[in-house]
C-alpha cells in the first residue's frame, strides 16, 4: 500500500504456495516440502518451469525506455520467465514474468538472490536493483539483486480492463446518498467491464499465484532459497510466500508490514485515525509556514482550508487547468496520498497542491504543476487504466466478498463525523463487491519466520499494529520500530541512518538483533 522513491501518493497503492494450486487456505501441512528438488525431475508437475533455461538479454526495449537504459548502464540483464497461468493445470496456458538481475560482484561473499518487491499491489519492480543498491552500499555486492514485474504488471504478460480512469479502488463515497449511488453504479460497471475483457484470467490474478511465480524464479535460478525485501503490499506477498513455501527463504526484510488480517477489499479501512493524525500533523506544519503557502496561521485554519476545498468539490467539481475536472470522489485520494510521509519535501509538495486547490475552490483559474498534471492524468483518464485494473484484480482476486451495498454507506456515515476526509474514502464501495468469489481462500499465517520487520509508529498506510501482529505471529522475527515517524516505507527511503544500518547489518550477517530495536525519527 503502497516514500522517497516511493511517492507517498496512493498511486503506488496506487495492495501467494504449494507446488500446485489448492482451493483451501494454505497451512504448514499443505505446503511444498522444505527441501526443494533442483533441478526438478521430469515427473514433477512444474519440471518444465523449474528447469527452464533463462535467456538473459539487454533490458532496453526502445529509444524511450529510460528504465531499460539505466539497467543496462548499471550492468544488469533482463529475462522473461515462463510460468503457468493456473498452477492447478501446469500443462495449460502460460504467462511470462519479466525479471532483471544485477549480479553480485563480491563473489567471495556471495549470499545468493535477493528478490525485491515495491508493493502496490501491482507495483512494477524491474528497476528496483538500481533503487535499492544505493541504500545497501557494499552489501549489495554480495547479492544477485532480482527485480520482478509481477504477473500481469509492467513488462510481464499484461492486463488492462479498458477503463477510462485510474482510481477504481481509491475513491470517496461523496457527501450524500446520491453521490454514493453514483459510486455503486461505477463499481458495478468497472467489475462487469473487467469480466468481459479479462474474465478468462481474473481467477489467476492473485498474490498466491505471484508467490508461486517467485518460487519458479527461484528454481529457474538454480537456487535452494531466496532472500527477500518487500515494501507495503510486498510484505504481504512475502508472508504468503513463506506460508506456501516453508524453508525457502534466507534473509527476509518486510518494510511497512501488512498483516493478513488487515488486507481487505477496502484497502484503507482501519487507517482512518492514523490518516487523520497525519493530516493534523501536516496542518500544524503548514500553519508554521503560512507566509509561504497562505493556508492558515493555525492548524484549525489550515484544516478549514481543506474543508473548504472538499465542500467546493462536492458542490461543483474543481477545474484544474484546461483539461482536468476534479470531483468529490477523486479529490480525497489526492489529498490523502500526500500524507504518506513526514519528510519536509513531501509535506511541501502537499502544501503546494493544497494552495492550488484552494484557488480552484474559489473558482479561480489555476494551472497544475507537471507532477500534479501527471497525477490527475493517471487518476482521471484511461492513462491509469492498466495499473488500476491490475491493482483491483489482485485485491479482488485475493479477498473479494459480498458485503451488500448498504453496508459500505453505513460504515461511511459512522466514520464521517470523526474522520471527514479519510472516512468516506476508506469505507467506500469498490468493484470487489461485484467480483467473482476468489478461487482460493485468503492465506492464513500459522508459521514462524526469522524476518526483520520494519515499521514507523505513525505509518498511515500499514499500521504499526499490523507489524506488531506479525511480530507476535513470528516469535523468531524482530521488529525494528521508528518512533515518532509518520513515514510509509523506511529502508532506503527515509534517510534514517539507524534504520539503514540495522537492515544492512542483517543482510550482511543473517543475524537478527537479540531484541526488538528502536530508531528515532
């Protein structure tokens, strides 16, 4: 849910393994054996995938491929790994999963592959060997850094429902029942359109299958184990991998820990209080800089400015530039998206946006910055269709349930008074209400993994309570806490030397701290 590299915007949230698929919740008794067979025998149902030859090649796809050029310049190579669409029928249709590899250069101390995931759900990860190697320093040279675009994401076999917006999961219910009815109709329409265009693959767009893909990658690399670094939703993916493939992880770092109990089709439900606290903290920061941003000289005045913007959008959508119209359903996601970090630069970005929105609320002509224009293009047009389709399909494929359209409205109304901005967003209906029931039950953790968990106490995306829950589930793990921070995504993101040193020490030595460590913000 898904940040210096990681924009605190919700655009990154934009939110898994026996050797063959099952239709029941995975437990230790139903998972693959701890000791993998590498290479797989011809009788193994996944032998042709585990034993495939990886064709490493240059990463650049064309003149406009900046990511590919950067990977090539760093010495990385790319490949397409073949995986089954449906692990219950491995002889059937196949997909490709795009990966990148920056090989270890310290061969004397080589550990093995470190697979990287940037969260989302549906966040592309091909570029991550570049973005993570800087924070890792010399430790990076001991690992083969593996970036992955999960199935149906990025350069992997694609999925796009053909929507005309990029905000399917992250919309607000609006101010009244009439506005909410619009959301119900839209959610139903988006679900039906995705079923028409991609119904044959939707049952297999799941975290459990992405985790199965990870194990095919492990086997194709001819490795017995994987190390793993996952952020936000990527922490959930890592948890699912450990449950379905016990004994196949070496060093594991989960940053912004998402516990399975908190992973639902309303991705932000339960985060209202943390988001509200982050909003108030930002408002206090902005009030101290009134001479720069003109949003109010006190926290109350800044919050009143935000309320004025929300009220104006409910009365009539805000016009931003000549092409974008921002209504009460999308505006809250734009604002909440700016609250995922307490870094000075991120708070300044949000203040600049709010200043522009306040002028638009007064019906003055405004021109968006290049960054804001890109966000609006993603949220409001077909530009964001593919990413939003993939994110929605993963979440709904994992945990869709029919709650009844009235249940969301009742939850919105209960939360609105205390949390006027985050409440209607966190509790709104999503297309998952109209999605087919998942083919597999959600993953339940009943294992114990010696992992390093990393979380800020005030993280408004993946709550600290979720990190504590996973720490309790995994007694062998350790929880690295950053006190007094409202940052989502810490290692290599926050500029906190204590965090980076703790993680790098673990990656270098494979030894967890004897106690749960703490770093100050």
